C-alpha cells in the first residue's frame, strides 16, 4: 500500500497523485473520484457513498447520451 494514503471514515482512502487528489474505495481498492483539492475529494466521496447507501443516487444523476447511433454509417 502507498505510504501517502490516508484512510477516511474507515471507508475510503485519499491519495495525492502527481497533479491532483484521488479517492480509493476500501471495499474494491479501485480509484473512485478525482479532484484538485483534498478537502473537495473527501467531501464528494462522502456524499457519493452516502447516496449509494441510502439508495438516492438516482435522484442526482441523468443520462446525457445513450451511445446509440441511429441510421446507417
């Protein structure tokens, strides 16, 4: 494990990369959110995980494009 990682709320890690900060989920070990400020990454990761836990994330998301191309190319 990287020595620069900091465990937050026993749920996720934050880590400084070369140009920004990132959060890493503790349960999957995968990169999660990225941002320029450490505090912003912590705040948004907490919010996102809370929405997942409460089942309310769909209230704050929408699909912009479904990726389907109509007609012939």
